[in-house]
């Protein structure tokens, strides 16, 4: 019997576990997660109004309910948790599927002002992530700290996460009542005074990373207009004739050209899509964010941009940066700070250029923060094939027994699948008490209390 630990229960971890049990009848997989809840970014990163994508949880559930797969939540790996070396003692192989856990920063003056946040902070708040910021920088509750007194918001970035947070800023609370958004966030969104949202990229529309489907959703928001500056589109050499662009970029440019040519309808809120503006400073008033200073950029002929020395200020009481993610070093594993990934060869971890037996990676910590959810399937498959090719050598090592018993003896108290099901029941009950459907529990205490109510 080959025992494998998969660290991380998001799509990458679940696809890895699925591939292992499908390809090898003698494999047993423990899927470990530091959170008491499974599904990773499908639960805590997909916007609550994207119910079709969130339904992927049903497929991931089938993996975690397989008779040779065991979910163990609330098991941190690394400092303060289970050391990587201990996992190697308890399992024949360990696959790390921990994603890219931090945001890239802008590195400009004013970035740490109250009112300046990463998009991940905002997503965590409306997704009820238990690690979401508990209080705003000014000491007020985060529920009101994001949106209180905000009339104009700036989202820096033009990828799908930027579109998500822009859309959520413009959503009416009534449209979210049937989702699992936490009740405190719903209340804050209902009281929102945001009337203007700027989504801004430093390059042109043909380099934007959002998908056309996500982009078009912006025009489906009630009482919300979308405005595009035709002059900024014209600065993109590809916008005049997008026919030579790859299909995804061509469709984006065509949609944006259509919006720029049409008069924006009158609406209570307006979303302004801006291009060729690079943030150089966050402006302050009374110790808080009051706006963003931008430098106008132009194409440099090599796919990048160069500054022009011309500047423009845009007033804003909330700034959300959405300029990419980075992996974090994993205690006990090698790490490449330049790429934010673990060095590997076809998923096999490399230590000083040499394969480390029994250690593997998949997902963003392997390849960097690229692709969509489905990209994790071929990525996981490559790692699974490497691991199974190594299985004859790995399986010769004797293990001390059931890893779960050993973890408990070490003082770890995992949340089993029955604990997760108890959390689901508690969230359904919370929703019913509020006259809604399922509503997420928003903090560690309530999640763990629900999980422990199921017993050992």
C-alpha cells in the first residue's frame, strides 16, 4: 500500500488525488489542508455571484469522498504545524499543492495608507475566508472599513480578479442575497455609497488578461454604465485592426471598441475602464487614501510600455491592487524567489538540482500563478505520472502506521470529512435563520465549533 499526502485541497490538490487513485489501485491519499474547509479558491476565491463555477465543488467533493481518499482539515504544514520532514516520515510521498498565497505589491509611495488594500483582502472579506482582515487600518470593523465613506474606488489591474472585485463593488445587495456571501458583507454592500469605479491597466486593451465572458458581465449589472475612453483604445496599435490578434485578445478588443463607440447610458453607478496609465503614488488626505497619481504610458514597440512624464490624478477613497500573485517559501522545501515557485522537474522537487525522492509539487507553487482552474488538470497529471513512475522505489520504505494516529499523537487535531459536513449543516442553518440559503461561517471559532460538534 502506497501512502501519499497531498497538501492543499483546492482544484490542484483534488485533481492530484483523483489521478493517483484512478491510476493506481494500491494508493491511499490523505488530503491535508490548513483550513477546516476543502476546495481552496473554489470556496474562497470564486466570486459568490459565479454560481456555475462554484458548482465545481460538487466534482471536487466526489474526489474527497472516494474510499481511498481522506480529508484532514485544520492541519497546517510548516512553522507552528506539521514539519515537512515529519510528513516524509509518515508518508511514502508528499505532493505540495499550496498555490500562490500572497499578492504582488506596487512598490509605490502611499501603498500602505488606510484605504489601500490588495484585491485578495477584499475577496477574502466577501468570501468569508477565516483569515480575512479582522479590522480595517483605521481600527474600524473590516465590514465597514472597506466601503464606509467610499464614493470612488480604483481597481489597479485588468485581469479576471480585477473584474470580479469591480463587479462586486457595483453589485446591489439584493442580487447577492441568494448567494453564500457572509451576512456582514451583505449588510455593508447594501449600505455602499460607491458611485464610480475605475479599473485601470498600465498597458493596452490587447494585453489585458481578463476573459471576454467576464468582461461582458460588467454590462449586465443593473443601474450601472460602463465607459471606455476611445482615445486610450486608439493608443493600442492592435485596436485599429484586431484581426491579427489571438482569438481571446481579439474578442476583448472588439467588445471594448463597441463600448467606446456607444454613448454610455445614464446610471447610478459608472465603471470606467482605463488603459495606458501606470500608478506612481497613492495620494493622501487626513491620513487616508484620497486618490491615485498616474503616469501616462505609451507602447514601447516590444510589447511593453514606457512612461511619458505626463501625470493624471484620480480621486478615490478605496484602492484595490490586483497585479498578480506570488508563491511563498515552504518551510523545509527549496524555493526560487525569482519565480515564487519550488524548483522541480516534471513535478519532482529539486534540491540543488537533484531530485528529492518522495517530494512533489503541483499547481501554482509548481508553475506560477498562470492559467484557469482547468489548467490544473494537466499540471496535476504530469506530477501524478512522475510520482507513479517512482512508486516502486518509494513503496519499499516502511512507515510507522496510520498517519492519522501519528498526527493525533503529535498533538494535531484534524477536522475529518464528518467535521466538514457539520460545517455545511451549520451554514445551512445560519442561512435559514437569516431568511437566506446557505451563508458561510466567517471566522475560525465558528468553523471549528461547528466541525467539533460532529465528534471525533
